[in-house]
């Protein structure tokens, strides 16, 4: 695909020269005077410029990654888009995090890089055209700089691996041309982008740009950052999110040498979840982490519960089940195609089932933390955030500083999973920093992290399908009951369902009569974005239920799935776009062929499958399991994905394998339970991530080469792993697991 360089009138590419002869290409706002720049990108070119590319005189190419790196490989992929378009030599490329790109636009924030977010599955689609334009401009400038030195018109020059080359073979490196290129005026018209046949890096495998630093322990996370004389704060949160502090004796804590202050924090009821303190808390501020923890241990606290003290996760599930089994009207009828009620009266065969899924925590390996240096004229923060713009919003509201007075730096993040799209911990850190005259680091302990999360809501699904005499699904009626993750976040009541179910999820549009209802539950437990929402909960229930239909029909589940998908065609999606059934069938067949699905009926082991689609991407899992007594072994896991154009196949394979293991771990073991309004899990012993022995030794990943624009893959492999596992377990044990976590339910039913 070719194209031209285009940016909006409010953002335009700009070129500057460094004093040492560097070429710097960045984006500046048409209404902005300044923008923060990472020090490594500035070097001796002390200009306030939102930098994407810097070419130094020694040939080193520094490329800034605009989206936070949460472990998905996005920094490498984004850099390779630019590097390919400018024909940089990847061996001489360094990738650096850009941090937040914000400038002052008459007192309002202007986002220099567009939307900056990580781990949401949107980085590649958002960046594809913008970043190619940046690389194309750099290449154009370097070619023009070579013209007077090589004595050849620009159209006769070409670029390759960091050099401009003349027809006779003479070449000049980018380092030799950087100084001259920085002095060339911007082109008067559009710059042509590469055609796909000229890609040298895009679509070719590459390891993570920071792999060596990671494995040698050199990667600096937010917890590794430091300002001189930094204080440390730890928290004791109220066990109930709506409780309050009724008694505080801090004398013993303050008597400990090194404890500086004890401060009470309260949520601001005027603000939505994720923008204020998550629950009433008492903070101990000390000279170091150890002393702060000792101070917290010495506190004498009395908490009074609020209305949430009567909440119980088991009772909430019973309420959901009762609602689904009643004739209660839905909170929202999400979709209603055809005439389900009429189809039911023509039923040749009916299949029904209920599926239960638990509450889940994020359980990131790096707990919540934030480093703040604050004064009257500036704020500098190191924040492990998936959305630096949202973090900026919280900081600005609490400090009143101008947009360009807030510098948010985003090192590599130790896991996000949606938790770091909320910024309660940033609000806590800034509030505490305002109480001291030194830099401050807020650090959450693991028990605080698990007991005070924005959880994924538990949910119950009820399905009822009508199958005609020719084995076709004539009608599909599904009802889902859950507590919306969007409640209290300023979302209209008639859209609260959108965090819980997708209007276009499979098999919407595949059956003539289709109905999807959502019934909202009330809960005081904090809820928020979670990896794979809303697809992961729905895919487990839908994928398992399609397998139940196959069993009811006494046929191969692959045959049932293929019949339900139907012939190759484009199925329009509500809101735009279409599902390409041929691509969905392709990933399903690729996965099942690799796992030798033809032996599914006679295999000693159990084989299971599931497929799904989201946002222009397609995924299928095929899983093989064995059982000896009560011991379940996942022998093999195969995942096939189609994301359109693949930027970095190695990174995609790693992301798919990691998401598969994450999904399997959640499905096997994890559940958050609530009793008397308090979360019962507080550490890994009672929230056990899967061990290596429980997981497959390898995940075989099949990536489908594509020519369209890239789709996101951050959590693409999450939805289908759990249903494929549960379906495989049914084959080997004859036990249908309709409730997660799987191991607990399987052992109960055996």
C-alpha cells in the first residue's frame, strides 16, 4: 500500500539541526510553543520539540516510541514502522520511550502524538499512517542532502540500510548526511510513502529492541527511578471502599526513626473512579521503604464499614442467576435481529445452558507506584501508566499547573492488563507530595494491590438456542448479568452494557434470529478495564456453548462451528466494518489442522477448539489435554491469528503465546471472592497464578500474512484459550465445566 504524508493542520512535522550535526524530525503543534523531549533525544540540540527521529553524525538513529510499553512489544513494532520507511539500518537503531507529548495551547493541553495508550490493542492501527509519514520525511530529507555531494538528481538516488546510494554505487551514510539534511526546508507538497514490495523491516522477524537490557537486569522500571532525597509512602487502605476511618493512633509509627509523617487520604466523591483515591487510606511517609513498612505495621487503625459491608460475591451470583431465570426485563436489549420469539415456537430442538465466571484482579507483577517531584511551577512524574494523558489530567486537576509544566515520563511497565488505565495511585502520590517539600515515591504492597483493585466483574450467562431439522441454528437468545465496569464513570445508563458485552460478538449476524440482553447488577466493589474485556468472558461462554450444541447434535465440533460461520462472505458490523468469514474459517482450520483435529473422536487425549474475532482481527485456539486421575495436563496449545499486516512476526508470536498463557492461568485458578464486603484474597497463596507444570510447555503460534492495515493484537489471543481448554476437558473427562476457575469446578464434578 502506498500513500502520501499527511498530518492535520493542528500538528505538523518539523525539522531541526543539532549543534553536533544531528537531524531531528518531530511534530510540533501549530498553536504550541513548547513540548517536553526526552533528554536522550535532545543531546546538544536543546530545542523543545516532540521528537520521533534523531539521526546523529555517527550514524546512530534514535527513534522515540510514543505508546507505553507494557510487555506487548509495541515499542519495537512502532520503531520498525519508522525505521522501514526511512530505510534505517536496524543494527544502528536505538528505541527510547517518548513519555507524554503535551504542549500548551492557550492554557489547554495539545497532544502532540495523538492518543497515547498502551496495552489496549489500538497502537498499531493508530500509528500506522502517522509513523510512516515521519520515516518518509526523514528519508526524503536525507536523499535531498545527498544530491549536491553525489551530483545526481534525487529521483535517481535510492536508500538502503542507512545510506543514500547513487546509480554507480557510491554511497553516503545517514550520519554523513545528517547535518546537511537538517538544513533543508520541508517539502512543499506530499511525500510519497513506500509501496509494500519495498518493505525491508515490516513483516520481518525481530527480537524486542530492549531484550538485552531486560535479561541483563538493566531495564529501569518506574520503581528504579530516583530523585535525590526521595521519601517513600506506603498505604493502609480501608477494607471497605465506602468505609471511613474512625480511629487513628499514629504515635508508635511516628516514634520510629525515619518516619516523617502520617497522613489521612479520602476519595473525592465528585470524581469518577480511577481519578481519585480508591478508598479511604492512611499513608506513612518515611525516609525509605523498610521504615515506611515498619511504620504502617505500627499504626493502630479503626475502620467503620459502609453499605458495602453486606456484599457477598456468592449472593451476587445467586441474584444474577435468579434474574436470568426470571422474566425480568433487561437493563438494555443490546441487539435484536429477526424474531426470536417466533422462531422459538418453531423449535425442532432447543439447547440451553448457564455459565458462571468469577471476579478477577489484575495482579500485575509491578504493583502500583508513582514517583513525584513537585513545586509551584512544575511537576515531574515517573508513572507506570497505560494512558499518560489520563495521568496528566489527574495531575493537572490536583496541581493547577499549565499543560507544559507537567512532565510525565513512562518507563517500561511491569504489566498493565487495563489496571493502569486508571490513576487512583497517581492521585494518591500527588496529594501526598503536596504535603512534603521533597520528592516522593508512592509504593503499593501486594496485599493492597489485590484487595484494592478495579476488578473485572463476575458474570452469569444464559443461552437458549433453537436448531432446525437441518442442524442450522435458527435462533440464538443470550442474557448476561453483571455489574458494569463503567458504572460511576460518566457513561449514560443505556451504554453501561458496552463494558460487558459486544453488540457484534459471535454469532451476531451469523444467525437469522439473534437477541442479546444485558441485566445490570449493583455492586460496591470497584470495577474497571480488564484485559480482553468484554470479549474474554463472552467468548468463554459462547465458545463452550457452541461445543455443547455439537454434543447435542452428536457431531464433530469443528463441523458445528463451520456450519454456524457459513460460506465466505462479509457480514456488516453495527458501527461500521465487517466480519470476513473466510478469514475466521481460515484461522480455525489452521489451528485444528496443526493439532491433528481429524483424530478428535478417537484420540486418547481430549481436543477442544474455539474461534473469535474483534476489531478486524481473527483468532482460533485448539488445545489438547490429558488426565490421569485428578491430574490435568495441557499437552499442547495451538493458536492461529490473523491481524492483517504483521509488523514484527516475532513480537506477534510472543504476544500471542503470552496472552494464551495468561488466559489459561486465569481460567485454571483465579477468582476474587467477597465476604461481608471485604475481598478475601491478599497474596499469591490465595490468588495463585498457574505454575509452569499446569501450563503447556510451548504455545504453537500460526500467524497469517496479510496485506491490509494492521489490526491490534494486545489481547487478541485471550478470548479463545479458556473455551478451547474447557471443551478439551469435556472430551477427556465427560465433565462439562460451565464455571470458572476450571480446576476447582472440575475436581468438584469428577
